[in-house]
C-alpha cells in the first residue's frame, strides 16, 4: 500500500522553473533583478498551482481506462501543458463524467455580499461555508446592498434615483431599529430578526469545481439571473473560474440561458393563490413504517447476509425473549462510528421557520431541503416574534414590520420588478420549508439542536420534530436515542460553556 498527499503544486515542475530563472538572473546583487526574480517566482507558483489542479482532474479522467497505476497517470499528465490537460478534462466532463471535477476544490473569501447571496450559496448543498454569526456579532454597521431598481421589463426604472434614495432611507431606518433593540436590552440573536436581507455578510466558502460550475450556471443562466446581484455574483465567479479552473468553462458556455422556469410557467396557469399560511409547528408528512424493526432488521441483514424474511424471523424470535433488545441494538448503532443502519429509515417534514434561523437548518448538508424562492412568493406580513421581544417591546417590533410592508407596497405599486423587491424581506419573515431526512440525519441534527445551547427557535423546531416522530407507532426505541448527548449518553461536549443540565442528570442518576 502507498498513500501520497497530493500537493497544490507539482514541485518537480517548480524546481525546473526556478533553475531556469536562476540561470537567467544570476546577478543577485542587483536589487532590480532580485525584485524581478521575486515577481517571476510568484507568477510561476500561481501558474503551477492552476496547472496542478488540471493535472489532477485530467488524471482522474484518464485513470479508469489506463493500465498504469495512479502515480503513472499523474506523472503522464504532469508532463503535459495546461491547455492539453484542460481540454482533455473538458471533453471528459462533456461526456457526462462530471465527478472528476469534484477532486478540485477552491476556497473563496466573499466580502460584503448580501444575505440573499448567502442563502443562494448555502442552498448549494455540497459547498462548505463559514459565515459571520448574527448571534455573536453586532450588525448595526455592516452596510447593505443597494440595487438599481428596474421596471417589469427589467429596464432601469425612470425614477431609479428617487427610489434608491427612498430605499436607502428605509434601510437606514431598519438598521437604526436593530441598534435600538440592542439598546433596549434585546440580544443580538433576537434583534437580528428586523435586519433586511440586503445586509452585508462575509463568508469563507469551499466548493468543488463541479458544484462551482453548477452555481455559476444557476446564477447566470437561469431565472435567478433576473436578480441583478445574483447575476453579478455569478459573472465574477465565472471570471475567476476562467483563469483558475479553465476546464469547466466550455461546459458552462454551452448552456443556453433560460431566464424563465417551465415549472413556474405551468403552475401559474393552474394554481391561483395570493396568500399562504405559515404552519404552527413542524409536520411529519410521511415516514418509514416500523422504524425500530427496520433499523434492527437492517443490522441483522448487514452482518449475516440473510434475506429480509430470514432477518425478520430472527428479529422476532429475539424480541419475543428480550423485549428490550430493539432499544439496546439501536442505542449501540446510534452511538457507533458509522450509524449506517439508521439511514435505512426516512422522514419528510414541512417546517415553519424564520429566515433568521434558516441557516441553522440549511447548514446540515446531509438532508434534502427545499426552500421557497424569494421572488415573488414571500409574504412579508408573516413573521416571528422572539419571546423576549413579545414580553418587552412587541408594539415597536410590530411597527417595524408594518413600515417595511408599507415601503414594499410603495415600490411594488410604482412598478418595480419583483426581483428587486427581495431586499425588503426581513430576517424575521417566515416560510414553510420541506426536507427529507434519514434516521442518521435526524439523530445528528436533533443531537445538536435540542441542546440548551442551541438558538431558541431552532431548538423549538428540533423539539417538535422529536415529538412528531414519537407519535409514529414502532419508533419508541429510535426516539430514545434522539436528543442532546447529555440526555442520550450522559455526556456533555460543551466544556466550560455547558448549560449545567448534565450535572443535574448525573446527580439524578
């Protein structure tokens, strides 16, 4: 066995380039030559890094049909110029073998993008990201995005200047109200509910080239490109990709723009709904039957390779002698390293959630989440009131949302296109999302989000998801392994930041 960490640069090629430079610039006493040499080395390193990524992706495309081992293939591609490797990789991707581009990962620093862009990124389920926490950081002076307002035909509105001035005054009002809530003693995590989705966010994002390609296409060639900021974001990513990930460009260029959605078009002629109702709490839409039994039988089938009927017969005979067996088995599965058998049961939920807390759910990338588009369905009259606000300054909080709806209506009545109205969405506005989770996902998410350290709204959601599953017949053993680790395992991982519940539980036991 041989394992080798592939570096971001092919150092063999780097050595050759530096030797050549040293030959050209031998007079190191000359400051000008030293400065030139330094810049030349930087250029070489940058080029070799781009070359290396193309080498790896091209090698992946060649590996499956090449008689040599992985290092033979890498050496072959390492001796080819960028243009050849990039063209080869592009051709493999065009054939549908897009997985090779998943071996190339890029890390982006994103400064002063709106929360709208943040949500667009997070919806791309395979990107990894870290955002500035609205629970911990004061956002009163982060700034906000200002669009050029357009009419229904997407031409710049004749009153664009006046609308922009009115928009800026309103955004300043919202940020002042956020600041005022903080001064009234509201926490940052509760005050953020009045922040508009225009506010600036800062993100570190890691994304593979395959997903980057899909993100660029989404932002520049679909209905989402009708939102100017999203299109601008996609175009900037495209320019970076053209220089640094050239092999994905041909497959982007060949996609024809389609700024309308066929599903939207079909449904709008069949469904005429102006309003929707936010659910009171999460609703379990459907799930696997006999959850405990399915998990346990899967464990038997996995280890003994018997068929379903034989595994069930074995399970039934064990349960007859030991009714507590299903819990013991599921507990051992749930707290093992892989938890694979838990993934054999599935749950579909519809969940009411505020935009302020949506990222708490979305960031769990293992489940399939459907979030409504911002344009044009969000009902700004429906919003979440934090409990502390409810007891302290609800009238002022309600007035903020009332004024925001009034301003939104003014812009809409003046013929501004729906895509430019998205920035009037406030973080406290509510939507119903749909998600499919398997048992492993549920166990992981509830383990984090039922913890007392979790934000209060996501904790309420997690608790209600737990209660919904408890109603399902045949899920009793599975439900016992759901929840924070202090309850399920008598362990707390929060260290000095522990809420202290673990101490009470340990004393009780």
